[in-house]
């Protein structure tokens, strides 16, 4: 049987696009793709006063919090040639200011960032939902690090092998037995990629959707007078095997949902994976998926992955983006507010 590259990593000399090298360097040096500070990543949790140790570790990986910055960087890339003097200057300034802790790409993106407050609140809403269902959470706060999923997905496996050990030290300090991941990308890399890279652990890795599903009998019946359609995330459906749980949750709440032609493990890509390399192609793919979901006649599109949410929203006119919501946002509005 043939072995996959992940089973037998080989050192290959290759020159990656500047933006990918920039992201790689930020993850390794700063603990997240855009060099945000731990205090910025964890700002959403201040009012909850979650303990740093406990049995169940709430893990955001900073992924929802990073979305508006990443989207702004991608928008910048669409108008700035990575081979241009402007981009070279951006990279050069980063090297000059590296010792001071500033990241020009962060500053540049911040100027254009939209919906920063909204994406920060997704993490807060998720925590409150789980608390309402009886879960006691702990959180690493400013010490929380990004999972390194992009290192895995972009082929920086040697970097992930060393970086993942740092992430694991933070996990161990929480004394948690179970980790709940908001992003399926984080869940996949921690559950499957880490062990393949020699990063061994005995943590039980679960997604937010799975924890809600396990307590679905506690969910209230709601009077939602519209229909929804589920966009299954590739990572959640194909890699984590979580598909029917979403539908069981909606059934438990008496929410009507419609099914697109391609669903579950046969779901259609949102276009998100192409964003950094081919932003225009990404938007085209996302637009096709939005059309497919809208053809069901549903009033609201629900997704359960930060990158799917960002990609699909990017394919819709900004005045009509209320037709898409994250599953966390939907649940919070219906069962907590």
C-alpha cells in the first residue's frame, strides 16, 4: 500500500509565495498567523473570568478572532502584486521592525478590518452556550496559541512538529482531559496530525458541535418561523465525521431545515482553502456554493467553521450577508438571548 506524504515526510527544497512565508514566520514566532498579541486574542473572555485549569479546556485557537484581519490581508493581496516593490517594502519593513514586536501586515490589515467585534463575540457566545448546557470550562487566556493548522495544510510539517510541542505545553498546563475546539481545522490537526508528527497526547478532542449534540435533550424548543440549510464544512464532515449531529440539534429545537444536493461527506468546498493563493478563484467557488445552498429555498445558511463563514460571506453582497450565520451565532440567538 502506498504511503502518504504525511506518513513519510521528505525534505523538499521549495520557494513558497511571500505571503505564505510571512504567515509561517508569524505562527512560529508569535503563536498565530498575524502576530496578534495574546491579550488581543483572549480579550473576548474578560467578563467570564474562566479558570486556567480544569477538566474541559475551551480552545479557540484565535481562529474566529483572526478572521477580519486575514480577510483584510487577502483584500490587500488582490490589489498588490506579491512581486511588486510595494509588497517587498511591506516585507522589508517587517524585517526591520521584527525586533520591536510590530508586524506591518497586522497594522496594514487592521486599518481595513471589518466585523472585528462580531468575530470576537463568536467565542464568547460559544462559551456561554456550553455553560448554559452545564459544562464547566477552563481557558488558557493570553497563553493560548494557534493550533498550527495552516502549517499542516500548507505542507510545513517539520515546523509543525516543533511548533505543536509548544501548543501541547499550554494544553498540559491546563490539566484538562478534554479539549473542545471551536474550529474543525484545529480539531483535525490536534486529533490526527499531531500524533503523526510525534506530538503525542492523551487529550480527548471534541468539537463545539459534538458537545452541544451530547446535551441536545437540554435544548429548548424554539419558534423559528424560517427554514435553514446546512453547509457542511469539509473538515468537520470529512475529517471529523460530524454531520448528523448538526441535524439532530436542529431537530431537537424543532427548527426546519432543507438539504442541498451536496451535503455531509459529499459537501461542496466553500472556496476558503484557495484564499491566500488564489483569492479570485476562492470567491468564484464560494459564489457557486452559495447559489447551490440558496437553490434549496431556505431562508438562512448555517455553517460551523470560521473559514467557511468568511468565504461564503465574501461571495455575497455586503447588504445581504444576514442570509448566512455561524451555527454558534444561531444557537446563541435562539437559546441564550
